[in-house]
C-alpha cells in the first residue's frame, strides 16, 4: 500500500535508542519485501522477534500438477471443494505457474491454536461466504461477503470465522500485489478516474500489544512446505509501527464501474496488479448507451494470457448455466466469447447485476489434481449452437 500510517508508540528517529518503562529496549524490526527497495514498515516489539524454542518437521502442501500443458477451455465448480476444519489444509490450489497460485478454501473452524505465515507470497483472500476477523501484529481487520483481504508476504496472522460455512477464493502471488499504477499519480494518490480511492480501503484497527511468554506455534510456508516453529513470545507483542506495509481490506462492492457508449474492454475492471497477472472486479453497472450498442462482450482471442473468471453472484450475461463459485478457464491461444444466444439477449438491456472476479495470468497455468476433481466435463463444446 502506498498510504503511510503511524500507529501506537514509535521513537522520533529511526534506528535510535527507544526504551520501555522498565528501561529495557524496544526491539525494532524492518518489515518489507523486495530487499530494501519495496514498501516497508518499522515495527517495535517488546521482545526480539527471533526467540525460537523448537522447530518441528516440515511437511508438504505443494499442489499435485495433473496437466502441465493445456489448450482447452475448461470450467470447475469451486463450491465443490470439500470443507475441512484446518485452515491450512482447507486451501486447495487449483492452478499454478511461476508467478502465482490460485485456489479455493472452505475452512469450517478458526485457526485458534496456531498462527500462519506465508513466507513465499503475498496473499489475496476473496471472501465469498462467511465473515470474521483477520488478526495480525498491526491490528484487526473485520471481513465479510465481498471483501478482498490483501496480506503482504511474511505477515503472521490468525483468521477467525463467525460461521462454519466459509468459501474463499485465494491467490498467492510471488510478487507484490498492488493497485494499478495508472490509477495513481506520481505521489501515490488515487486519481479522479480511478474506480476506487483511499476512503474505500479499510486499515487494521485496535492494535493490541500481547506481553506474553510461553509456546506460540507459527506454521511458516516456504517453497510449498509448512515449517512448524514454536516461539517463546507472542508474535503480536508490538507497541507501535509506521510505514506502508500492512494488511488491508477493500470490498468488491466499493468498486465503481467505468462505462461508455459502446462496450468497454476488460482493463476497465482492473482491481489489482502483480508481476505477470492482473485481478479484475466485475460489478453491477449500467450497460452501454449507444442506441445500437451490443452490451455483450465481443469475441476475443486470448493469445497472450489465460483468463480465469470466478462467478460470485447475479446473472452473468455472457455465460449460460453458471453457478455461484464456478470458475472458467479460457486458455491463451483460443478465441472465446459469449455463449450462444447471449449476444441477442443482451441487445436492449440497460444494466447487469453480475458480480465476478477475473484473474488474467500472462503465462499459462498448470492444472492440479484438485481442480480435475471438480471439473465440468466437456465445457469446451458449450459454444455449440443447438440446431
């Protein structure tokens, strides 16, 4: 995030003596990614964040790749992912390449007995069903239906749910997840044509300093392995921080659509960017207002990217027989477009109530065994006209 925050107690100058009331030093930690060149925060702990008591045996959560090469349009039923009690085990990677992993999670319980840290990737959690609170050393973030949670890599967190039925679309990005550069000026402020602005973002609140010693299990993900580490002090022992690196939330419902007289291209829906992929939000909006406009999207060829569309809610005008949680993969190299009848149905329509998340990887994705278990067979021939 480009927005600077200052929370709690911090010293006047960086890297200077800063003492607790008992005379002990607070322990400063620079938390950031991309070496010392990316966004970062300076965090002040009661205790050194390095006191490891024990380390367990690592275990694999690497996805099993079923199909490395694909030239077929496919579809999957995301809600068919079976619920699991454990948060980490519930996360099923469906698609992967060297830039990201995309999957679904259906956790049925909160992770109260351990903390989780993804040391590989920034995370985007899209909350389709369920609500709760994300807890980090920066404070709390409440979440509910339609929220995007962006968690910088290396952030230790606990996620607590209000309900047993939770459906989450997640993206693990091996580069920082950012807002699109074209929406911001040279100072980082969102421009007037941006479909969202600073007031739409929700920042962590109610930072609570945990002065606790004991055994605190942190499950750390690195290169597809989970390393169980037990630390002596609570990971949320922070008394203050400042900087631009922290988790945040923004709702898909706060995305303001960009419309025109004739059909606008998909980049107008962009919500986030990262290395070699983008994430877009399709939201309810007025249709094109040229008298001869065709609101349905035109046929287009995915030559340079795959296109994954996750259907959230509403009537998605360009597809037939779509369910909540369904995922379509339109592969690079093949043209695709509206299903039969969709173009004709769209003419004269004034608005759409569709809600969807689109992820466009610029490099082909591999398909996992978990994805094959929820695949809709023969989706590729769904464009055939019924004679």
